[in-house]
């Protein structure tokens, strides 16, 4: 099977995981490892898609940062911390930001008592001896500069660093996002399916559906496709629909119970690797004979259900 055929088979599987009970019959009679491979690739592609979508906005923010530094920081400006004290060439009371959050630089603010001039404001004020911050709820924090390293920065140094290393830093952050998103979403999905497969197993036994836990686990790894896509769509549209994910997921599990009750399948060995057993066309034509008569697969590929 060529790479293009495997890619095509995957996307056929993805689409049919959203509606096709015949696919779920093959999943139940196939291998749970094929379903695991499907889920791993599905969440990898989802993470890649989200990362690609974030690239334009990330580099736009970098451009806005460069523009903001150029426009708001005066030419020749410098800041320095030395021997636990802050100093700057900028005028006292220089501020950056807006009404919601402000960063103020004022080397004329002495001591470690919260300055009255910053009362009722949200943001950060850098004084000579300490850095003061205040949140929207009024909570405050005072961070003395004692022990701070001796550092001197100029506008030219900062703009040079942003221009030289900014694109690499953005690329690194995007790569970190990709890895973390993939890890957390895949692990979260596996835990979710593992727990609810137990519930489906119990409910199925009440309805005298004799599916094993590994079959329910495999079914769950496919059934999570549509609720995941709906969840991301609702997030994009800023819609909040409580329990939508769980309701859609269990619609598939209930449909599988009903289908298994009406047309029980028989497990056929371990199934073929992902890309042939669970997604390729032509599998439907063999479903009726091989699922009903597992002995007929002995002289053929047992994974092509």
C-alpha cells in the first residue's frame, strides 16, 4: 500500500467515523491497536492544523512588538539595574500600554512602600528600589531590586535582539505549542475513552451485548472524532453548549449497542495495521461474509474485514 493510499484511507476513516455504522462493525471485529493508531494520527493532524493557523497571528504580534518598541521608546533610551537600584534615561513617569494595563517607568519613585501615585491602577510600576504591581482586584505585590543582577539595556540592543532572534523565538514557541497540544489532547482523549469504555461495557452487558473492553476502547477511539471536531468548531464560534461533547460521544456508543444487538459481529483475529483494516474502500464488500464467518479469512488477509 502506497503512502498516498494510506493517506486517502485515513481520511476516509476519519469521515466515516462521524457517521458510518459499517465502519464501527469493522472496528469492533478488528484490532484495538489500529484504532489507537487512528487516534494518534487524528490528534497529530489536529495539533498541526491549529499550529499552522496560529502562525500568521504569531508573526503579526512580533511585528507589532517591533513597531511598538520603535514608536513608544525614545531613541537613545537606556535602562539599568546596578547594586539593587534602577535607573533610566527616560523621563520620570514614562508609561506604556493602555487604560486596562500599564507599565510605568519612574526612577524618581524611592523606597519600598507602594506609591500613592499608582493607587487604583492596574499594571506594573518600576521604581528606583522596587517593582510594584497591582491587579484588577486590588491585590498588590512588591518586589525589591536587592540582589538583582547588574544589567544595562538600550533601545538599540532590544530592537536588534527582536529583529535577530524574534522569528526564531516565535518558531520555537509554536513548536512547543504543537508538542504540548498534541501530548495533552491525545492523553486526555485516551483517558476519556478508557473511562467511558468501562461505562459502555457495563451498559452493554445490561443489554446482553457481549463486546469485550478492548472492543469498546477501539470503538471509543473512533467515536471521539465527531465530538472533538464539534468542540473545536464551537470554540472557534465562541459557542458554549454544555455536555455537547459527551452527548455526541454517547450517541455513537448507544448506536453501537443497538447495532450489535441487531447484528452481532465476531472478532476476527488481530486485524490488519492501520490504513487497511479501518479505512480503505472495498472493506464494506467483505463485511457480510467475513464478519459472519471468521473461518473464511484463514486463506486471506485476516485484517481486511
